[in-house]
C-alpha cells in the first residue's frame, strides 16, 4: 500500500477501501469463504446445536506485553465458545480504525489474529472496516463474533447443576492480563516482566471434557472483566449455595501479588484472558486438575474452594490470617479499557 497511515478515504468504500481489504484482510485472513467478499459468509454446518457469541475490544494500549488487541479479540471470542463446550469454527472481524493509525500496526494486528486462528483451526470468514475522524476513537477498536458446534452429549452449562460440595477449580494464576496491561500504560509508574495470559482455551477445554463423564463438569467460564470473584458471584444465584474460597490455595504470580500490594488492587477482581474456572463434582476435582496439568495452559491449575449449602448465596474468602470476608460482585471499575 502507498499509504503509511489510515486516511478517511480508506473508509469511503472506494479504491482505498478495496486496497485496505485486499492488502490487510484478504492477505492475512484469506480463505475460500472470505475471498468471495460477499455481504455474508455462507458456512456449511452439519450439527444439531450452534453456539454464537460476540464481543468488542477497546483495550488501551493496543499493544501490551504478551499480545495485542488482535490476539485478544480472537482468543476472547474462541474462549467464550469453548467454555460453553463448543468447538469454534468461524469468526467475523469488524475494525473501527481512527484516521492516522499506522498501517504497519494494523498489518501486525491482522497477522497475529491469523496466527491464533490457525493455531485453533478456526477461520475468519467475514468482516467490516470503518474509519472515523482523528480524535473520534483511540487508534483501533475490534468487534468479533464467533460460532461453534455443540455435540449432542455436551455437558449442561447451567449453574442449576451446582450442589453442596462441588469444587471450584481455576486453570492457572490470577490477574496476569490486568497486571500486564496496567504496567504497560505510560502513566503507570511500575515496571514488571509480567506478560498477559491471553491464549485460546479451546484445546485445554476439549482435553478436559473428552475425559469427563456427564455430571463431572457442572459449568465453566473464562473470568475476564471483573475477575474470578465476579464470575463466581454470577454462579451462586438460584443455587441455594455459597462459594467458599481459600486464600492459601489461590494461584497468584509473585509479581502480580506485589503489584496488588502496592496499588491496593485485589487479584480476585483482576481480568484474565487465558484462564478457565470450572465447577466440578467433588469426587472428580482431583481428576480434572490432573487433566489440566497435562496441558501447558493448565500447569498451575488448583482447587481453590467449594460450594456449601447456604441460602445467602454469597462468595466468601477464608483469609490467610484465619478470617472470612465477603467477596461481592465488582462495583467500581478498577482498571478501565482492559479488554
């Protein structure tokens, strides 16, 4: 492309728009479906049930330790499908780009999106590009939607299956993504070697589900915005149970713990982008943790708590000093523009 930065004309539907699509989207995402450049992608799906999800990404900064907005967009959408027990098959990609954004950076973002998509055998089959005036956005925003197929015998993804004694399992260390983004921002004074945990969970989840019988896994979720505590607060209503966590068992990277001590943030509320929380039958917890340990993304997996019968339906943390505190759903925004 002759242009080095995005111009308003790249969004007018004319020659520059076509060049942008051809030399960024088709170049990196190209496949037999997308290359037709039709108004909709036609996908042959031979399955009884389809999972469908959509999400938008406005993270600041666009590039952060361990990834960028593109890897985050693909991983986030793949993970939302995966924790439903679905096998991701196709994604859409919508770019909203600010005038003046460097085309070299857009190219890098698209390249990283293709790399993640290829790694999990999913295709980017359709999309859209819009350009807004300088000052009307913050570099680039991305919307992705995804579809995946559900096997007939997939586990029942509902908190109504949660029972007293069920175990709470997390696949790895908490808060890595938020800590990495926090320290990458120029207005944040701390330096750290911590990297975002952004990663696609599809292979890890399939590895667990393939070895589990119906009823062993009750529900799964990727604890992104609001962190683990907020996710668990979404599980408890209507179960007749409360969730009890043990602070001693929470896997937290030492650098993340240090950042939290300095800032006053709580790792239970920090965003993750490559972790899954699994609620499992108590007698299956050890087996599931072992399955997670067999995968690189689950090497720090641990049982961190359990559900107990309690009409209050709260989330509690048993602290290192022997106390107990309530972990409510996140109210204020500790760190905006995190994903």
